[in-house]
């Protein structure tokens, strides 16, 4: 059996869907963050797959930028989560409604 | 090639088990460790597809920095308590998740199969990967010529993220001056707001 790009794309689709389902299912903001990382990784895998298939380096460049933006996003997101959890320990995503004025 | 198939199968199992572990672990620490497992699996598939530099960056940045940052927040804030999944505060969210997951798998699998048929498979002429040089050399040359502007904008983004994180993590000056009372005041103020809302 030859591993072709379809296998990679289907695996990436499954990973993305697991991430989406986790984001909807979980209420702990930290775990929701991890699920977003799963979705980002699924997209990265797709980019690298097409980069390999089409012999084009642009896909790998995009993955590089996705990694940087993901790192920045985690830093800012964790800052917000720390600010909320310090004021109210054991907060879940539902409790963010307390931001209402 | 039998080796390719075996590597893909092992990596795919590792990725999917890790991803399901992230979603279904009750303890956030376990979720973070399962996330590391998934990230390593993706790095293996990057190597299998000749993206060696990205595989290294994946392990260093994701497994080394992002997951450690998540674990630091979990440990420092002491939020590593098991989540109570028995109640469903938002009625109908669980069934909706099931529907979204089923539809997502079906739709994305169809898309993945179709995408290969739609793709012409035309090989790149401007930015080829196999120019007889190592992967990292090709990537670096493109990054510092064609994508230089985006690369510089990235550095601005990182500075903004650092400044934002410091501003949000800092306590307001009034609370700092009061010392330990600041925390209590914060809680009190919050309780007041809650009673007002009620």
C-alpha cells in the first residue's frame, strides 16, 4: 500500500474535527486552548502535505508563520485567562459573562 | 514502500489517541501531556514529508514552549481539578457537538478526497523544494527575500504580544499598594457586582 496525500488529508480532517468537538464540549478555558492548538496542527499538516505534493516551499513558509502567530496567541490568551482566574478561581468559559458591565 | 506505511500508521495512531486524550481527559494536566503526544506525532509526519526544519521547530516551539507555558499556568493557578462533566449548563450543547463532529468528519473527508482530484498536481516552477539544497536553505532563502515584509511584521506582532501579556498579568497599582487586602477587595467588589446583577 502506498501512502499518498489523501491519507494525510483525511488524518488532518479527523484531527481538525476532534479539535472542533473538544472546543464545543469542554468548558475549562485552558483545555479549550489546547483544542485550538489541535485545529492549528491539523491545518499545518495539510499545508505541509500540499507543499510536499506540489514541490512548493510556500506551504512550509505559511506553516512557519502559523507557528509564530500561534505562539503569540497563546501568550495573550493565557494572560487573559490568568487575569480572570486570579479574580475568580475555578472559572469556566460560562463565567466569562461576568465581563458584562 | 512498507516503511512509509508503517511510519504513517504509527504516527496517525499516536496523533488520534493524543487528540482524543486532550478532549476526554478530566484533568487539564493530562490534557496537556496528551497534547505533547499529538504534537510529536505531527512532527514525525513532517519528517516523513521532508519538512525537517518545521519538524524541529514544531518540537521546540510547541512541545517545548507552548505546552510548558500551559503547564505553568495550570500549576501556578492550581486549576488542575477535575472538571464536572455530569451537568450540562447549556441545554443541547452536547447533542449539537455530536452533530457538528459527525458532519465535520463527513464533510472534511469528502473535501479531502475531492481536493486531490481538483488539484492539478502542477509542480512549482518558482519555489521548488528539491533544488538540490537542504530544506532549511530553501526555506531561509524564500523567507528572507519573498516573505521579508511578512517576517518583519511578525516581529512587531511578537512585541505587541509581549507588551499585552505584561500589561494583563500586572496587578493594578491600587491593589498593589494595599498588599494582601487587594485580593479581598477584588473579591468583594466582584460580589457586589453580582448582587447588583441579581
